[in-house]
């Protein structure tokens, strides 16, 4: 970590789950929450402060509607839009594309096969 930041036990579990998502696949906040027996908002809170991004791939988590969602705390209409642009670029480099409105093009890329034993 470049910053001195304390990572909570819950955040560790979330980041462990993120590491299970294969490159070129995406999951949703809801799917992660189900695997963690948590809530989508709590997952989003942990992703928002991920100090290991993009190595711990929080960019692979999108809204369950297929919308790209936010990245590093910025949602769709953040003043700069930079973080969402960065998320789209990272995903595009992995072969995951979105339409002009920010929705996932290939629904077969959804992934939710978390090994929950590793998340305890």
C-alpha cells in the first residue's frame, strides 16, 4: 500500500472475493454481497476505498442492471467523469465492452462462482 491505511476484516473478505473474478468477466455488487452474506451497499463501500486497485480488480464489479457503475467512489455523473472512464478502459482492455449508455454488451460475461469457503 502506498498510503498508510488500515484494511478491515470485511474489506479483506471483499478483496479476496474480487481476486476470484477471472479477467474478462464481471460480477455485480449484489452477487458479491450474496457470496459474502452482506449487502450490496457494504460491498460498494469496501470497493470505494480499495487501496490496491487495479491489482485487486474492483473494476470487475458492476451494477446488477448491467450498468458500468462507479469506480473509486465516483458514480456515473461525477464532476470529472474520470474514474468511470478509467473503469471502462480497464474493462475494455480485458474484452468487456459497454454500449454508449454504459450497459454491458455481452451478458455471457456475468460471473458469480465465488468460492465462499475462502471468504470466511
